[in-house]
C-alpha cells in the first residue's frame, strides 16, 4: 500500500464536481491543489443559483435515476455513493438547511448559493486544499506535467494523479468553454460532440408577433411530442414566447428529444394544448355561439378563456382569418403545431450534452487512454433536465472520480 500523504493530486476546475472531488481527496490525506481558470471558484454555480439555488430533487429512486436517459444505469451507480438525501445532509453540515418546494425541487431555506459556496471554500481551505485561481489548463508537457497558463506566463505542475472537472460548453464566460475537448482528443480520448441541452428553440415568428409578444408566458400548456424512439409523449408545464422562438422549464424538459429530432429530420414539431382543462367538444360548442359583434380575438378570450398571447399564437399559426373555420381553431387549440428550426447556441444554454464518453473510462472514471487522469461533472457524456438532477450527478461523479484516484494511488 502506498502512503497517500506523499501523493499530490491536481484537481482542475472549481465547479461543484471539482470542489467535491477535492474535499474527498483531502479527507483521504492526499495533498490537493485545485486550479481554477477564473478569478474565483464556482462562478457558474453562483449564477445558476441567482433565482434560487436548486440543489437537488425529491424524486424517489429509481424515478430519480430515469432522468438521466440513456446514461441512467451508469449515473445510478454514482448515485449509489452519493444521492439526493446525501447531498442534503452534506449541505446541512455546512449549516445550510433545505426544504422541498411545491414542484419537488430542493432548495436551501434562504434559496441562496453564495453563503453555501463561501462556507464550502472556506472549509476546504481550512482542511488544507490549496486554491490556484487564474490558472488555465493547456494540456500536458512532454514529461507528463500539466501545462498551466497564468497571468505571469506558463507554468508546469507535477501531480501523481489528476481530476479534470472542466464543465461542458455552456456559459463560456464563466469558464465552461469546452476548450478541453481537443486536448483530450489528441491524446486518444473518445469525446462525443458537445451539444446544447436544457435550451430554447428557434421558431420563425412574424415580426409583428415577435414584437408584440416576446417575453409572454404560456401557462399552463400541455406539450405533445415524440421521444427519440418515436413514442408519443406529453407533459404539462409552463413556457415562454421569446424573441427567437420558445423557451422555459417545459421546453427544457423536452429539449433532448426535440434536439435529436432536429438533427435527424431537419426540424421538430412540438404540439401545444393551449387549453388543457377544456375538452374539444366543449370548445366547439362555446366557440360556435354568436360573437355578438365582438372580434374573434375577443371571442376566443370570452368563450375559450384564452389570454392575449395564446390568442395571438392561434392567429400566428392559422392566419388572420382563423375565425372563419371554428373546427380548425378548436383542433389548433388542442394541438397547436410549432415548427422548431434549431436549438439555441451552446453559449446560451443551461447545460450541454456530449463530452467524454463513459466507454472511454473505467468504472472509477479514469481515462483508459490516460492512466491516473480522472474526469467528473458536466464534461462527461450524460445529460439531465433542470430540477437539481444536473447538480446532484455532478457531486456524485466528483466523489466517484476522487475515490477512483484514491484507489489508484493506493496500489
């Protein structure tokens, strides 16, 4: 058995996965240096928590595991070591109590990210983790040392093992710019192309509709779409008309299927039920009554309960003479077709899909092409919807990678 106190691990990336890996490595007695490209760690974590830090979700397992789609089995293995309940207990250890919101999402009581991050970084420093900010990883030197670009020029870092936690390709201004992809590919690591996830989609709105209704919410609506296997799906929620198309929590939840459909077919068709509480027969009867001199838009409001944005959406899709065919209007109200042209650019998205393929790693997240190099977090090839699932798996993978490094250095 090797003496771990004589070993040094470099953790590259100061997001949740990197910070949690550093915590576990230091607890094992290893010397830990954490390198962050920006001026402080956890910047994306802070911004993501601005509207309320969604730590995790109260879904029971295995329902929780199913949120990771094709990677369900692998992520479930990480969650066996650190799941939602463990994450809440960990936060409590930092003095952060949590509660379950009405949607099942779990938040700190004060809903803030900054106090948790400050307390966490302070504790890590007290435990002996050494932080190096404004150190941008540039790959490896010929002798195997890590290349770091700093404000004072390039420097070389020696480490007995390395944990990469470099994020995906979303929000590049906060550090997750995907710049690591070619650095690993040139070393023979199989990386799936990074793709937008939890994103909005472009729709060719008319200028009039865009100008009048961008920013308007659509709630509640029932979405109908097909998953990647061609199976009909539906989900009720809320979304927002945007200047470019459509976005919001409901759309993010469907984004993986819609993105794949666009890649396969050149576009995706999303159908919205604008009045999920009303049956088609009732709508036909209500809209078939006399307008009594009212405009058809006002008739939609009074007879079908449509607000301005939803009524305008009907006209946008069916045209200004929509009121001439009540049956077509009713069909549209229950299944309004929206033609999605493309996903938004990765720089605008909440997260990304793709990354280091799990098949390029062993079960402890060590790269088979680069022994002693472990990967964690969003840079791995998995995705999940918003709701706390992204953050939970990032923590869990950070722990798995750290334990892998500990085991590898112990032998």
